């Protein structure tokens, strides 16, 4: 088929409201940028590109890679609320709260427990805990998803620095069924309330607390990000009611590119933060912009032209999206272990600080390859088989008279 004709015919196909394939690409982009930041913290490789003889530094993108956690949380809100957003069009049955909790538990908790078991065993074997009190707080708070409330279990944990986001997610899951019902009935009021709470919380923390380290990543500080994801799901489903055309596809493609350009500006602004405290304050001040632009990008890209949708939604991005949770959980710890074990050889004692470029490049590639390989192994060898098994047990239990 002629490519132009295929593109024009595809332009009339309504977007999917069950699996938004472009969401896979945006999740993969976010998770890889977060991973790049954590690996960069060990390698100190400052990346760049040369285009038509002009050098382009990617340092701002990597230096502020942590900010893409906001995109991951935004996508979580989008995907969680998407089934509810469809109810406005289909008038189906609202998902039961217990069923929602069961699905989330089966999806996350087994892998989470496996991670804690492995990392706790390593911590004991290496005598990482200085006292029994820290060990008990670290373990018990992680088992209850409350480790973000304790400084030594958050910043001095031996169970994986990336697990704090799962605590925030689990805390949000507890209230999500109530928020989803409210969003379905009074979307503008619920959105305004969630956004207002987040802005008030971040504003109070920024203005009145000298050290915001224990506050800037708590759940109330992310409520507007979740709300923007839920609003994006609502808008996407509303868009799906209309039959698109070539003009709307082109317009959404151009808007998607514009959102990426604006996100780059946010990234550059965040990368210029002068201190650790400035970084945290910058995250709070940039969070609304990141969420609004990211939410718009979710909607526009899902309704964009065929080329952009294939760039974001393809077998590679679907694979990376499918293993994203395991990649996120393990990549930072793997990077540290690979560095400590000196698995990538170098003539220098400290090749990252001494600027051994060849080592930095090899180390970065090894870390990404190891993290993706382990993520695939755990996703398809543990996470999904366990989820299927637990899901089957739950269905049999519900089927009993």
C-alpha cells in the first residue's frame, strides 16, 4: 500500500482507549532517563552529540534525570483511571475496590518482597547495619510501605533507594477507589481539590521548612501529578469519541513536538539548580509544569500521526514498558554493585573520578544491559507467573459457593 494512502486511512482510525500504545514509549523514555541519571551518578560520563559539526551537550537531560519520576507517576494516574474514564462512555459497572486492591497487590507485592529479601540478605552478609534499631526500622517500614516517613529508612536504607516510589504508589492506591468515584461524578471539583492540596502542601513546605528532604516526595506533594494523569485519561477517552482526520493527526503531532520542546526547557531549568536543597525546591516548583506538559503529551501523542505513534508504540517500547518496574527497582543497586565489584576493568583506581572515558562508556553500557536483562528475567520468570498463579487462586476462591 502507498505510504501516504496508508497514513491517510490510518488517520481515520479512532484511538484505542484500553491500551494506549504511545504510553509505552513515554514510560520507556521516563524509566530510561531515570536510570541514566542513577548510572551517571556512578560513572560521571557527561554525554553529548555532534550534529552537522555542532556539539550538543546532553548534560542537562542526564543531570536532572530524576525529575522523570514525575512522568512515571503521571502515567500511573493515567493508566489507573483509564478504565473509569471509559465508564462515562460505556456506562458499565464501576470496578470494585477490593478487586482493585487485589490486582495491585498481585502486581507489585511479590516482586517487592523478593527485592527486600535479596537486599536484606546482602545487607546482613556485608554487615551494612550499624545497629539493630536501624535494621528493624528499615525492614519493618519497607514491609508496610511507610519507609518514606523515616529518615534512616528513606535516605540511609540498605534495601534499595528506588523503593520509595512504590511506597508513594501503594499509599495512593489506598485512596484511589474513593478518588476515582469522586472524579467520575464531579471531575472538576475532584481535580481542583487534589491539585489544591498538592500546591498548598508544597507551598507550605517550601516557605516554612528549612530542610524539605523529608517532605518534597511525600504523597500529598504528588496529588496534582496523579490528578493530571487522571484528567489526561478523561480527555483521551473524550477524544476517542470523535473520528480523527489527517488534519487533527497533524495538529496533535505538532503539539506533541511542542510539548517535548517545553519539557526540555523544564529539564534545563531543573538542571541549573545550584545545591541539593535547590534541587528539591526546584522539583516542587517544576512539578506542576512537568505534570501539565506530560499530561498534554500523553493525550496529543495518542492522537498524533502514524509516524510518531510508531516511534512511541512499537515492540521495543512495549518490551521496555513491560519490564519497567523491575528495571526501576534494580538498576540503581546493580550500578553500585557493578562499580564496587570492579566488574568493568580500568587502569585507574577511581576511573569515574579520573575521567577514564573508555571505562565510563563501557560501564554505562554494562549497567543498562545488566539492568534490562535482570528486569526481563524477573518480569517473565517471576512477576508474571506469580501474578497469574495468585490471580487464578483468587478467581477459584470467588467461584466457590
